[in-house]
C-alpha cells in the first residue's frame, strides 16, 4: 500500500524553480524520504522531466556513497567524527555532481539525510548560486530543524513540513468504514509504517520502541541532556495534558505532587522547546479575539501523532474527547492553517448586587478551541465529542456567539447531523464530514 500524500506533492510541485532550496522537515518516520524520492520523483517524470536530469542521493546509503570513491581517491569518503559517527566528504560529492552535470543546463537534486554531508550549507548554497540546480533536501530532525533552516540558509530555504498521515490519508490504506478506522487511528496514529501494520500488538510495540530508541535519543543527543529521566517524565506529563491549558509552572508542580520529584520551571520550558524542535509536539498560543493580541501563558500542547502520544502513556489514557481535539488541530495544520486558541472576554451579570441593589457584572473568559487562519481566511472552530444535551450545545456555541465579526464559526461533533447553519450563522458539522469532506473554500 502506498499513500499518495497528494497535498505535499502539490506543495513541492508548486515550488519548482522558485530559486530556493526546498527543505522537507518533519518527525522521523513521517514519510519525508518516501515523499521526495518516490512520490515527488514520479511526479517529475509525469511532468516529462528526463530521468537523467534528476539526481537522487542518500548520504546514509552505502550504495550511493560507493559512487564517490573514485573522485579525489587520495581523500577519505567518510570523515570520522569524535563521537564515532561520520560525515561525507563534501569535496568528493561536489566533484561527483560536477561530473554528473556535464553540459546539462537544468537539473533536479533530491538529497536525502543531507545533514550527513560535511559543510552541507556551503555546498548547497554553492549549488544554488550556479542557477542550474533545483534543490530538494530532507534531514534528520536531531540536527536539521526548522529553527536551523532560518539561521543557516539565511533566506535561501523554503520549508515544507510533513505531518504523519491525516485521517483522510489514513483512509486511503484501509477498506474499513470511517467509524472502524477511527478507533485504530486514535490509538496508534498516522505514522505510515505503523498504519500499514495489521497487528495491533505490533503497532504498539513499534511505537514504544520508536519513542525510546529514536525520538528521545535524538533529543538527548542534540541537546546534550544529562537528566534523561526528567526529560522522559516531562514528555509523559505533556502527553497526559493534551487539550488542557498549561504552563511550565503547572507541569513543574505536577512533578512534585504526582511524581514526587523536583524540577525547575526553566528546565520544563527548555524540555518542551526541545520536543517542539524535534516535531514531537506543538504549542498552541492563546489569542484574545476582542483585544486582538496574543496572551503569553497559559497555552495548550498537542502531539503531532496520537500513536506516539499514547505510547508514552502505555496506551492507558485514550480519552476520545481530548484526542479528537488534538486530531482536529493537526487537521487544520495539514490544510495549511496557522492555529491558535481563542479567548473571548465577556461581561456577564452575576448573582451579586451592589449596595444600591443593582446587579454586579463580572468579566469572564470564554474559550474558542481553535482560530484557524490562512491569509484572509479565518475560521473559529469548537471541538465537541457529543452534543446530546441542550446545555452542552449552548456551552459550545456561547463563545462563538460572543464574537462579532463575520468569519465562519463551526462546531464539530462526532456522530452529528449533516452540516447545518443555525439562526446565529453557526455551522454544526459531523466529525467525519469535517475530516473527509469539508472544503474550507465553500
């Protein structure tokens, strides 16, 4: 089974010859290499690009490295590092590319695990400066992150961030109904190699090992972490708090009350940032809708993949309400939206009265689950697992009714009706309609 990842192929195709280095980022096993080397490569062939005008090279492949040995034979192809790892000799690679280029005038370079190339920034910028190469690269998130791209490429890089499979992509690989597929998806997530596994136990074991042997080791290696136990605990606590308003102090307090351990607020902040940089989780900031400004803290934490999140908790806390909210957050990001949490302040009559017998009004902050923005388009979205009770419906719509602009307002609920708009213009929509059929341009 091959997932088409059409959205990402379109993004890459739309950036052909834009004069920038296309940098494909994302967590390990999200499918970056397959996207570039198979799906995008095949799309280039479909556009009648000559196969001989495309160079695919993986710096972690011995077969590809064998191609370099005949160039500058007096020099080592693999340059050993102090930690026992190696980097590929960039002089040899440049000589190889120069020989391959010959008299060609327009060439595609598809370079995998490019961080293993010694001095890769200078080499890539040099290729870019020649004007005949259209360059696409992937890299390991332990040493090649979006934060690095802005610094190292200095305006020459164009990032395409790849998430694990969205629910609509996940459905490509199964004959199950959406309801049946949903049960697997909220448990073991959308990492492509996991989604292809038929055995539930195999999926769980793979995800546990992926967290311990790959993700955490990446973070530890990149950031030189000594207190690895505390790092692991912060990830677990973060996993248990998805969809909740948190700040580093609350997480630090949880260590004391639940785990009986002490950890500083600054350390918690650092660890969460490291997990963000490794594309394990994402922070959603709060935005004051009426005041039109961001609120520093608290914020919400969401995981890029539910399987990874659940594996950290040994698959013990699969609360559909919070997981559904997390999946909607990722779906909006998949569709290209910037996503914030909304805060709507309202003045409401309290039960108290002043000395003159007049009611006292109090300011309350109501929460909008998501503000999704892309260019001039904006949507306010509430996630509600169930709207069985009328009081629940009122509660979910209350923040939306207190927003006085004309942007679309949506309540997404599981097992809901066909989409309809109420007298206040608020749309109520079924979860699977939202994930599989909603067109935000309508």
